[in-house]
């Protein structure tokens, strides 16, 4: 497809289990972002990948959270030993951002809704 | 450190009237970009408008305009001739361009706008 694809769209898991959320960005987009949005709240920055640069992990809330981006394309956000407070919508976005074009808007996926019981 | 502040959790406007959504920011970066996104109840994130810190004129996109006051560090969104379909959550966001900034985009907490018929 032409847009950012995220899977699964919904995930229900039990406390303590690990989950993986996948993001397939728009082809050719060099920048990829993960955000977390709790119900009715703003977007909390988690991690940002830009080309071959080291990712900006400054938003990851704990060491239970990690993300990788393979081959500069698909990204996986992993949450280990999930807690109830991890319940949220996890949004992925990509951008054709380059150092020459800082105005690049973000194109968002539809999100993965995570519910931890 | 960068910060975006949206002080209006909720706003009401009468259909066909104009409304201003407030956004203030804080950054030490010499240049930066400011964005506004709309999130309807469906959850998708829709890019509305972009303003660069060195742009001479305020950005406009159709019924959307950005009232950029650099000295006050404010970037308010003005929606003219409100329509029922404008009812949504609105987010202000910023990306800094300084040498210490990775280029991540951070968001404010959002303002919920309801348009009354």
C-alpha cells in the first residue's frame, strides 16, 4: 500500500507477556518515529530513526521498551514484561525527512492499540 | 530541551465562526519548524500546516492559518469559517534544527475542538 502500515491493529495481552508491534513505513522515507498515545492524551515521543544515524531513544520510558529498524525500512517496537500502564495506542510515522528538508511532514499509520490485562 | 504547551484542553466554536487554538513553545535551537495536526475521532493524524522559524510570512493553507509570533514563542492556529467536520483534537508540534537536536518531532497535549451547529 501507499501509506504507513502497522500491525497488529489491536493486541490484547496479559501482564508480564512480551509484545511486538510492527511498522512498515512509506517506501523511500528515511525517518521513522514511534509515539504512544493514551486515551484522550497527547502523543508521547518514544524513539526516532533517521537513515543510518544512531536512533534517538530519549523517549523510551524504561528498559522494557526497545525498537529496531531493519534495512532502513520495517521497524519493530518490542515491549517486554508488559504492565497495565503500557496500555495505549502506539503510533508509527514516517517522513521523507533529510538533512536538506527539515519541513518534512510526518505520515502516520493507523496505530496499534495495546491492551494489557 | 524543547517543550510545546497547549493550554486549552477544550474549545467550543459556533459553526461558520473563526477560532484560535493556542500553542507556545520553548527551544534553544537557532531554527525550528512548527506543525499542526488534526486528529478526528477516527484516530487518524492529518497534517494541516507548517511554519518555519525563518519564514517571513505566516503560513496559510485554505481555512487554516498560523499566527506565528516569534518573540512570544507562540504559533497559534486560526481556523476560519468553522465547519462541523472541524470537530477533532488538534496538536501543535515542533522540530528543532540545532546541532544538538536529532530532528525528532515533539507534540503538545492537544486541544479538543467542538463545533456547534
